[in-house]
C-alpha cells in the first residue's frame, strides 16, 4: 500500500481537471473515518447514501436533488477500503459519463488528522468546467464547512448530536 494519496493514481498523468483538496482536522483518524463511512454521518456533509458499506465491491448510490444537467444521484462502487486509512470508489454522475474516481486518504498529524481528497477522471473541456466550476467548489465547501460541523458535533460514541441538521 502506498503512503500518500497522490500515489494512488501514479500510473496516470495529473490532469488540470483533477480536484485535489487537503484539509487538517483536530480530531483522531477514527472519527474522520467514521464521518466518511457511517451513512447517517455521510448524509450530513455529502449526500444521502443508499446501500453504502465500506467493503470492496459494494455498489451504492449517493442521492441529492436533481437539477438541470444532472439526474440527482451518483452511482458508485467501492474500489478500496482500508479502515482508518483509505477509501476509494468509482463515481458516475450521469448515464453518458465515463466512470471517475474519488479517494480519501487519512494520515495522523501532531494535532489530529490530515484528509487528502482526490476526484479524478474528468475528460475534455466539459469535464474541466464540471471540475472547476461545479464539483470543485462543492467539495471545497463540504470539507471546509460541513465536515467540520459533523466532526465537531460527534458524541464520544461516534453518534451525532440530534440538533445537527441533515444536508439531504
């Protein structure tokens, strides 16, 4: 297993369309992992998961509100899951779209956990626009605002305080 997230896609040349986000959270790695893999927590910072389990080969959907140009759900398959370290899954947002990938890599830091996120597989000018104008800013907001709200409001048992609203 490689030790840094960029090595996951070492066989591919980096693309200007790739979304690469690194955030540090003042929480232990197990807490961040739980936010990435617990369906009740995922819906509070990302989208509503249907059928998700962090098991290689598991197929699931992420569901949100449909909008112009998007059907309202993403079809995914878990490609890699190493507890408290790495999660990677395919991402198909529309029927006519080639599969993309998202990956989350967790590392300890002196003050908590570093999360490295990659979303790859955008193609052509349309993919560049999708990455830079829509998904990139969306992922940034999720990791900058929504994920910290989930992490900061988790109880000691890993559950979330009941007064934290759902995103979806």
